[in-house]
């Protein structure tokens, strides 16, 4: 099969004649991409890039939420260890929350009751200092079920997610909590 030097159409289809840059059907040969094809390609590319960007944003949001929950777990376990270390004053921890904790009255040789108060103040400070880790407006509470032997202690930490969906009024609506039950 031979081609004419200026044609991409075999000679047998043209009867040994080349129509120059025109096709057999009378139209011009297209060289390159058309404007519509380029626009469709750009539309598909922009949609894919937008999707990848949203995926990255959601990934960072879930990563931040996971980190916040890990911090809450560590703080709850810290308080559980403080409870286990001060079993003689276990009743002094019952019903306490970090919103109602007053400054610690003890600096050196503490009684078990003073140590419980100091533990609560330290725990409150640790939760407040965790705001940069994602525990925004964090609060902790301790509840004790005395109807069972051994006693069951519930340690709860609540916080507001730093990156959350916004309500119509513009305030964050995602509140999270971590509940840890322990038998000291």
C-alpha cells in the first residue's frame, strides 16, 4: 500500500489522486485537539482535582478528631491511675467535675483528701492545656457507682471539636466525649 507524499490516504482509495489536505468526504483533516475536547478535558481535570482537595480536607479533619480522642484517652487513663494511687480517698473523687474544681490547697505533705483535690486540679490543668491538641472547651467528670463491689468509676471527658460542621448560626455543632470505666 503506498501513500501520496501530501496525503495520509492510500492511493488506491483516491484513484492515485491526492486531494491535498482534504479528506475523501470533503472535509479537512483535523490536526490537534478541538476546543470542545480541550474544554471537556479541563472540566474532568478540575473535577478530579477538586475531589482530591476535598479528600485531603476530610482526611485532615478525621486525623484531628482521632488525635483529640487519643488525648482524651490518655487524660482519662491518667485520672484512673491517680484514683488507683489514692484508694483511701476514693469517695472524695465521686461526683466531681473540672468545672467546679477550686485551686489546690496542698503543696507538700498532703492528706489523702487534699491529694484528691490536688489530683483534680492537675487533671483540670491538663485538660485545659490540651486545647491545642484538639480538646477545645474540654471538661472532665468522675462518677462512682457504689452499689457494686468493687466500685465502678466512670471517667468522662467532653470537648468541642476544633474543626466541625457549622450550624446556621455559625457555631460549631460537633461535640465529642470519651467515657472510661474502671474498677479501682
